[in-house]
């Protein structure tokens, strides 16, 4: 894995929640490779144990199967930890529309449990996965952290409530939690299967099977697609930052560019054509728009650049090339 930045303090003890998921497993691999002691917590509801096959071979990684909805589990997991990278959540706007109660229990109740456990255990900082869905119906582009609209889905509400709870815990208890508003993260280990698969792994799998990917709408909706290594960098820099203005705040984590879905399919076809030229001839089909989807998403990353020295290295093409190579080898 590409080295992103250098940590000066060894070793740290880091809890990563959602460790068997896409982002959590990548973070677990990265920080164990850097020599830190990592505890992975996951209930395996949406994560997969196979994502941890390599990292579990390392003596500085341990896995705890448990649910963040249980406060005592959270307390056990954070014991003696320096930092917590909280990735555990039930993602997906459509999932939250179908089952808002469970999304709220995990994303709000579980988040509050983690905040409480971290505060009580004296954890130095919790960096948590926030979401670009928090921008809701705000039409302004690019998205700037302090200008949001009304949420458009139960999922978006849960992620905004996380930010509100984090702010209250800082003002009331002095506990520092920093939110990273992820914009359409993709890359190795992202699951292409299931009803709530993200668009890049889903489309990649379809194209590899010589099937037409289905675009919701006419393909002009656009997103700020963000490769996993950019997200790893942001987590590390947010975790270690001692900038006073980087306390108790949120940052956009993105590349800072947007791509519409038609362009995305063309890039995926181009990248896959290196392995199978026949993919170039496959055309997408078009279906109805999904409820809760925003038309366009584009992040301003100026705040993270300034306060965290965040410098994303992977644009869409570089990220898609790397992701497609991984899927071709592993699917």
C-alpha cells in the first residue's frame, strides 16, 4: 500500500470500529503496517471477516466481534486506546428509507455509545465517518462545511445528528471528536454484491460479467468520487493534528472534482478494457431516479488542506485504475 504520511509517535493504540467493512479494513491494514496496535470492532452485519484475512496474521492486530449498540461492548473496546477511528454505521440512503429505525439505532444510538465510552475512558480523540449527505437540499456548489441544507433521507439525518452530538460532547465534557464528511468513497475491498452496493463496485462487476450497468436517471447526476487512499490520509492527519482550529469540527474528504455517471461508466470501461477489450462495447441502460438522491455533489477541500495539510493524491482516473485492477484480481 502506498505510504501516505509519516507518524512520529510509536506505538499508538487505535480502535477502528467497522473494521471488517470497506473503509475500516483498509484503515486496519494501513495502521498495523505503520507499527501501531490496532483493535478492530465489528458485528459483521455488513462487514466481512474475509476483509481481515491478511491483517489478522499480524501480532499487532486483534479483533473483537461486537455491536456498537451495546454500551459495555464499546467500553471494552476503547480500554487503554489513544485514538478511535469510528467507521461503524449502516450506510446507504435506500437502506435507511426502507428501514429508518435500524439505521437510527446503529448510526445515532451506536454513535452516542462510542462517544460516551471514549469520553469516559480518556481517549485523546475520536475521528468519525461523517457524510456528504448532510448537505441535503443545499444546491450550492462546491459544498462548504458551514453551509448545509435540510436532510433528504433518514441516513442523512443520522449523520447530521452525529455532528450535533459531537459538538455537544466537546462543549459539555471537553471531548474532542472530529468528523470527516466522506464524498462517495471507492476502492479495493468495497463490496460489489447486495442490494445496497455502491455504484463503482456494482458497475465494475456488471461490466466484468459483460452486463449493462443500470444508471438511475439520465446519467447527468454527478458525484465527487474519492479513492480510499485519500480517505486513509485524511483519517491519519485528522487523528494526529494538534491544530487548535481542527478540534471539534468537520472536514470534507474528497478529491475536489465531480464526474457524472455517464462519464464514470466510460472511465470504468476504459480501465477494464486493459484486461478485456470486449468491455469497451458495453453500453449502460437507464432507469428511474432513486428517492433521496441529490443531483450533484462537489466538495470544497480548502478547509482540510489548510488545517490538516490534506493533499489527496488519487483523482478519479488513478483511483478507478487501481480499483479495477484489484477487482479483476479478486472477483
